[in-house]
C-alpha cells in the first residue's frame, strides 16, 4: 500500500481538528482568526502591522493576504496563535470572502470592518456591500455547520446575544452578526475637520449600524494613543484579552463604543427635520438610515464607484514592459476569437 502524501496527512489533520470532540463538545478553540475587510486604502494593513508590533511600511494588499501572530498568556505557557486575513480591493473581490471562512473555521472567526471616514460618499455602499456579502456567507456556513454539529451552531447563535444584557430594551429591534464584529472608522485626523453637522450624520449613522449588528465601534488615526486602543480591541479578538468597558459617544471626540453598551434611545432618530422624515419611504429602520445618510452624502455613480476587478489593470501595479506584452497578448487573443468565430460560421454554412 503506497504511503500517504504530505497533502493527505495535512488534510486528515484538518478534518480531525474540525471534528474533534464530537457534536456539542463545547471545547474552547485555542486558535482564533481575525478577518479584515473594508475601504480600499483605508488603513487595514497599518492596523494589522501595529497589532503585531511590526515596524515596516504597509504595502498595497492584492486580493487576499494572510499573516499570523503569537502571544503567550503567561510564563512558560504555550503561545496562542492568531490568524490574520485581509481582503484587498474594497468591494471588488467579494467572492474571496468564502476562502478563509468555512464551516470548519467559522467558530474561530471575528470580523473587522475598516471604513475610511475621509470619504463619506463611499462609506455607505462600501459598508453595505461588504457586510451583506459576509453575512450571507456566514449564514450559509452556519447552516452547513448545523448539519454536522447542531450544538455548536446553536451555541454560536446564542453567543451572538452575549454582549447584550437580557433586559436590554433593544433586544427585539436589532439583528446581531453571527460572528464578533468590530467597525473601525479610520483617518479620524481628516474627519475631525469636517463640518459639525456632517460629522453628526456620520457618527449617528455608524452608531446605529454598529448597534443594530451587535458590533463595537471606534475611530482611529495615526495617533499613537488611538492606535493603542485599537490594538487592545484586536488583541481581545485574537487572543482573548479582557474586553475594554470604556465608552465615548461624543461626536467631537473619537468614538469608542464596545458592543452592547449603546442603545437606540441614546443614538436618537435619524438626523433629518421632523417634517421631512415622513416623506422618506422605507421598509426598515436600516433603509431609513440609509436614505437619510445618502441625502447628505450621495454615493458616487456606479462607474465611478466600481473598483477595478482585474488587478492586472490596476494602475498602482503598472509595469511598462509587462503591460506592453499583456496588450499584445490581448490583441492576439481577440484575433484568435474572431478567426475562430469565422471558422465556426463557415462550418455551419458548409453543413
């Protein structure tokens, strides 16, 4: 009998870890994963490098990237491992979300959505597209998990409510994400110079979205003090460090709101005149907030907003010699397609 290949051994190990303990084992998973998604050039890589204490300049993320970090909980104890995934391209590579998050890895994952506060017109469509795509995939994976480990899936559904007190007034009005979610508003140093009314709209809208999805919300910039606070939050997701209970809801300061500490009554109604709110036809509170937000910050046209889906055509990766060869090959391909089409038409006529 031939010996097993390295790939077969690795595959068996993954399957063994994925099913170890049987249904409803209730065991705490040692390794955790954090998935960064968000605005293109929004600062995701910078945050990851800061969390890992890596003093190196951030490079543009192409497609999907992976790195990891280790941390010891105490003296002479094994180091915990945290896996960091980052989706590049803003909203242009949504299909890649399914690669790191599977039914086997779902229970280890947390999600970090980084939004560029300096580009408010892109903020809502970026947030909406990424959250909807991720939520849809996570919902599919938990259904798949439920077929093989119903207790684990049930525990995940119960755990998503753990950040909210049992008597919280908003329990019936929100729809928490099935995996821990943190929303980070980046480039606060630019945002803080916006008109106060515009800042109010952005702050209140993000507070509503974060609260609705059971997420933490915080703003950051290049400030060392703010980056340290963000690092603490990410370390909590990655290594189980104690969660911060601090809160700041003042729109004149960087927001910092841990999941479960906000409420719809504190957030208030959408920032629109009372006589105008009745004119906005919406089927849900989320849709109402979207309409109010887009009145102030209308999204760019589809052609302008649409990211470049083919990284080979992205100007930031331009290389003249490679690009010239690519153009030549594209022309050859088009010529081949045309000649092939003529050939098939001639065959059809002859037949």
